């Protein structure tokens, strides 16, 4: 009996010990699990340090007269959790958010509904993805007030912790703004979007925005990191780590906004007047190659590109190749003069404007035919027969080499995203008289507008051809300026003597030839017109033409400008589609603007003499004020450069070219 009791007590003792041991193991397991859970779980404890990111911005594009025509600003996203708003305060929250963000109340209300129109009761609601810095600051102030007014309520997390979610304002990207809308498009170009880990940046896709991406694009992000205070702000002391951001360089153009806008508005009117597809025009300093205006009638607003804008996205100045027509004739004569095969006084028999070159092939002149003309008058009266005869005094190789020196069949060097080279016939074809004659008056070769403008500058610059450029310099945040080395490149294409002879011939062409409508009292104007048939699928199209005027306007104060105008498909009846009645009036209006805006200063003695000898037409030839003065300095106020230009009716031109 005693042994049985002893065994029983021993058994109970063992069970108790085992129970205590198991209890210890379970307690230890719970303790270990709690420790591991604490280690590996997100405890949402505030950090002792804080970091403020300072992201780099894209550089601005600035006009010559100080207006920012493209600029960047940081954008912010505003969001809130639906369940954190007291239901009875939702309407109040919507009202306050609308007031602080300037977003219409009804638009904010829609954010709280799903695609089926039902109220969103839970989850994150993005109220705006594109807030500017001003509205973001206002909403941050609102977020602080919402907590004080108890408009927000705490929500319980899965771990049981209650948290009050506030109105979150987060920097989410960079927005590119074009304050003046379609001004300086399409050469300005446009941007696309590039995503970087929840941050959106603009990236150049066309025009200057694309060409100079590596200069104006953002460089290096910055930050401020250090100990935080009780509200989470960085405490600035000697231990604070600061790395400043480096923004992209600002791009400064050679184009003044005031002149550019007035020319653009004038082209809009002239496009309607000529019923054309598009008109493009450029003004360049003949000595330096500095572009002071490059305008098109077909523009788009980079802020909001629409489907109908697609045809206008690519600038035609350097991307549109075409047969130039008679504006090429001065090059042919200049090459012959430089080779001393002719002089300006050399007389040519023109066979009454009809040259038989074998079989059924003939070269003919237009309405105005002559029995004979001097070499200079062949340009003045734009004779196809005469310029063909001049080209025959050159070999095919000499003719082609001369055109290459003028920059044809080579990129013009203009600082746009694309610069097409065009084509010239091979020497094997140009050795044949027919092909050489055809090219001598602008057919059978393809050129760009900028190539012609660049080449015509040599007639106004002692035979030196500058490189056309739109960029004056780049500038960093410390006001350091950087120049591109390529803009200083210049080429002597013909001798100074030949250039001066051509200069006088082109002046005669305006004073008594096909460009007479561009004459301006007190200003030296020279140039050449051209009217060429357009091609479709390699075939010439009847009643479709493109007309042009290339020349120069100088005063006696040393200002010398090369001017180019191209009118594409003016839909007007014969003979009112000719260059003398479409392109030349545009050039004349540009010259008048240059005078009014003080780029050219007419000789007052010549102006007074003109008034005395031509009293009946003084009002038509003396330019009047067309532009309101605008204050200098960087601004986005469009009203400061508004035009008061009004286009008069087109005058009938003179001649057939």
C-alpha cells in the first residue's frame, strides 16, 4: 500500500514538472514570436532624421527681349482616404478643397464617385494630379486646419492602431508650360512625358525642345538631410547635409517676341488673303546669321496639341524640300560671274523668249519676252532662256561645284531638330545642256527654305555665307553664359566683287523688275521672286504652285537683313498666284515692321524726296505704327506684346514671276 502511494505521488510530481516545462516552452515561444514580430513588422515609428528632396527642373527658353516662352514648374498630387472623412463633414470638405484649389466644386464631387456613379466609401482618392506650387501650399495649409476642425476621423489599421489620415500633398512631377500658346511654334517644338519612379518629367520630342535636350534637360537632383523636429521638419545645423540641385540651362533665343508675334499675325492674315496652305517667313542678320524672326502661318499650342495640329508639328524651314524655281537664277549668274564667263553687261540673244534645243524640246519665257537682254537684266526680268544660255557657259562640274559652295545639297546648319540636305543632279547629267538649263532656273533639284536664305545672305555680305542660328547663348543659375562654337562658322562662297555685282542686280530687280512691290523709300531693298509648279508623286500638278521671295533690306546705319518668304499653294486665279502678288507683299509688310520696330532706319532725305515726287502713293509706301510697345523683362503676360496689325487688301503685282 505504501509503495502504491509513493508511485502515485511520484507520478503526480512528474506530471506537474512536465506541465510546468510545457508552460515554460509555450511562454518562451510566445515571447520569441513577439520579439520576431516586432523586429520584422512595420512599426510606423517616426525617424530621428528627415530628408527634403529638391528635384532639378528643366531650363527655360527665353526670347531675345526677355520673355519666357517655355518654362517648367513642379507639380503636386492631392489625395485623401475616403474613410477618413466624417460622413457629415464630406460636403464641407469638398467646399473647402474647391476654394483652396480653385477646382470647381462639381468636379471635386465627381472624384468621390466611381465610374458607375456610386459613392466611394473606402480607399485612396486622387483629387488632383497636376497642382502648381501655389495651390499646393494653400492645400498644405488646409490640411493642417482640417485636423483642428475635426473634419477628419481616425481609422483603424489591421493591427488595431488608429491613425488619422490627412490630406496628402505630394510632389509628383514637373510640368512644362508655354505661356504664349502657339507663338514661335513649330520651331519651339513640344515635349513628351518620361516616368521616373512615381515622378513625371518632360522630355523634348520636336524642335528646339528636342535639339537641345542635353543642355536644357534637368541635371542633378538635390536634397537636405538632418535631424528632425517634432513636426518632422529638418533642423538646420552644422550636421545638416545639403546638396543643391542643378537645373537645366536656360536657352536664350535670338528672336524678339514682339517682332515674331507681329509677323505671325500678319502671316495669318496673308494666308487668308492668298487662300494658301501655309506661309513661312524668316528674317536673318546678313552678317552674323542671327535669326530675328522665323514664323509660320500654321502653328499649334504645345500646351494642348490637337489632332488637327499633326500636319503642323514639323517646321518646314529645314524639313520641307521643294523645287525653288526662279529664285535659283541669281546663283547661276553668280557662278558664271565668279568664273569670269560673263559680265553683268554681256548681251544675250534671247530669240524672242523661245529657245529650241532639239526635237520638240523648247525653253520659253513667260508673258514678257525679249529679243535680247544683258546678263543683269536676265535676272531683273527673270528670263528662263537667258539664264539657260548663261549656264551653258559653265561645265556641268563647274555648275554643280558652284551650287555646292552655296550650300545646296548640304544641311544648312540651322539649329533645329532636323535639317535636310536636298539633292542636286549628278555631273553626268549636268554635262547635258538640257539638264543644266533646267537646274539653272530652279527645276530638277530639291532645296530647303533655310538653304536658300543662307545662300542669299552672301549677296548681302561680300560673298560670305554665315551659319543661320536661333540660339544666342545658354545661361546657368549663376548667370554664366555659354556660346555654341558652330554659330561662328562662315564661308566665302563667291568673291566680294561678284557679291557686290549681284547685290546691285538684285536691287534693280526690286526697283524695276518682278519684286517692285517690295520697294520701300529710304531703305535699300533687293531680291528675287520665284513661282514654281508643285509636284505630287513625282508629277507636276496643274494649278498648284509655290511662290517665294528671297532678298535683303538694308539701311545706311549698317543694319543688313536677309528676308525669305515662301507661300505654299496660293489658291488664286491667274495671274494673281504669282510671287509678285503673293510672296512680295508679305516681304514688304515684314520690311515695314522692321522699320516701325527700329530694326531699320530709313534715310529721311530719301523719304522726303519720295513724298514730294509720289504724293498719291505716300500712304501705301510709308509704314505706319503697327505695334504697341511692351515692357522689357521676363513675363508671361500676353497682353504686353499684343499686335494692332491690320492687313490691307493685296495690291496687284508687276511681272509674271
